[in-house]
C-alpha cells in the first residue's frame, strides 16, 4: 500500500514524503516545532481533510483514499486522540430559530464556545419545550474570520442576544441530518449515560455517543449537490444551468426526498434500479417557484416548492421555450407526446 504523504503549502507543493514519519520531519523544520505535534497535525489533516494554519500560511496533507480510510477506521475504533471529535451542543429555540436557519442557509455560523475543528461532528440538542437531540452537523471551518460572518437578525428571537452575538467568535458548520424522536429526549439521554443537564457543549464518548449516533444514518454526499447542471453542448462549449440555493439547501432537499422518494417525478427514472448500487439515493431536486417571484425573507417549503427530478429533466426545466419555463406537467407530457 502506498503510504506517501504530500504536503501542500498555500496551494503549492511543498514536499512529497514517503511516509508520515518523513512528512513530520519536513513539517517540524518548516514550523520549528516538535515531531509529535507535526505527526498529529498531518494525521488529522490527511484523514479528515483538515488544514493547518500558521499565521498567514495554510498547510494541507494528502494521502491516498485507501490509506486515509484505513487510518480513520483505526483512529475511531480505538478512540484515538486524533479521531474526529463528536460533540453534544445545546441550542435554545427561545433565543434563535435554528430550524428556519437550516431552511434558509446551506451553512450556519455558530458561536465558537469550544475549540471546534474542521471535521468535528456536532449533535444539536434543542432545549426549551422540545428537549431533544434534533440535528447532526459537521464543522467545515473551525474559526470564521470576522469579516466573513453572516449575521441575520430575523433568525434571532432574543434581540439582546443578537446584539451580544456581534462580539462572539464563530465556527461554521453544514447540516447533515435531522431526526425527531422521543428516543433522543433528555430523559432517554440520561438513561444512556448523560449526567445532569446540557448547559454547554460537551464531548461525546462511550455509550451516550453510540446511542445518539445510532439514530443518524443519513450522509450528505457533495456529488449529489452540483452547482450546475449540464444543459447542452454547442460548438465545444458547455452551457450550464446554475442550481439555485434552494435546490442545494440540504435540509430542504432531505425533507423533499423523504416525502417524494428518489424517483424522478417527471420521467419516473430510479437510478438505483437503472444503475445498481452506484445510483442509490442519487437524484436532483428542482425548485418550482420562479426566482423572480421570491420575496425577501422567503423560506422554502420542502413539499410545495421542491420536487425530485433526474439531471436531464432538471436541465430541461431550467431551459426556456418562447421565453417561458416548462412546468413539471408540461415536461411530463412532452415525454409521452411526439412533437412534430
């Protein structure tokens, strides 16, 4: 098995090491630090694609997928210090409307109350009248720069907290999955190892971690959320149709697919039936409401506004004919009608 490690600094190749030991030596010299520390940085880097920042420099570490997958399993099976960290994080619905936030944004900026790192998994416990673990998210930026933070006062219930939030440090996460079950209530969590109340973020380990994780099995795959849909080829140039933010919103997509399934609602294609395992759960989601009709503050309705379609039908729905877009029913009729 090829165990080489590539070190990339600011998008430029710094060194190709034959193994992690050699990579750690090179990095230790570059950073003027210890070998054990560099070994940890490199291991978390290539296993979880977590960059390391030193002042204005960004270091990335790359290994083969086979090596990264094997080492990740070893780390997590043995609860190693370099394994991806799992957190339980409280969210107060009387202060912030988390559900609306997930419906409106692809990613959210959240108070950095702990030393979160890219790749960490957070399970969001919604307090108030709900008192359940509801969401699974993944940290994509451990520390968001101040000038890149998104503030949205419309999502805050508590105006005073919103004012205070301007002074916080933030991390950024993406939605992965949601569940709504009494099996993840505060009472049930206590039955499986939780001690006391959930006042702040805490690392999950042991029985409680395993119990919570067992309810979340849905994984987002970036390939399922293309930024553009191939439309046609003309004179060697690819024309594209940009997929709007509502079609990429992960929580809206999931609710839409949970309701309709993964079969194209226009041509009835099911990718798993057609291509086997490689096509399992693959489908695009089309936003029915025209963008020019969307008003400020609009929150997508996953059932009324979105519908699953295959890439071909999706591309056709984004094309205009005589200045108009075809509706789902119009396109469906085209498939079964010969147009002369």
